[in-house]
C-alpha cells in the first residue's frame, strides 16, 4: 500500500519516539492527576487507533476477493444441485 494516507500512521510513532526528548512531557509534571509521560502515552495510544482508522478508511480496496467468493459459492451450489 503506497498511499500518502499511510503517513497518518507515522505521526504516533514519531510522538512515541520523541517522548524522552520533550521537556514538557519528560518531567515531574502531572496531567489530569497522572504523570505526564503516562498521560502522553495514553493519548498517543488512542491517537494510534485513530490514525490507523484513517489509513483504513482512505485505503483503496479492490473487490476481487468478493468476486472470488461469489464464484466459489456458485460452483458449490451447482455441485450440490
């Protein structure tokens, strides 16, 4: 799959890998009552799900598999009759 929409999946990876280098994340801070690193990782875990959903939504799927299933089902119905 070579699509520009696959770049959406790169965003959370970069966010996770940059965690130790971001001073506003990697410090003695509390966000929502939990350590900032944990909140950051929880946020980007949800962001990973959202980005993969975007990639799946914009992916170009061919219907070749559906046609193969239909042909197999028709051959089976003919053999059963």
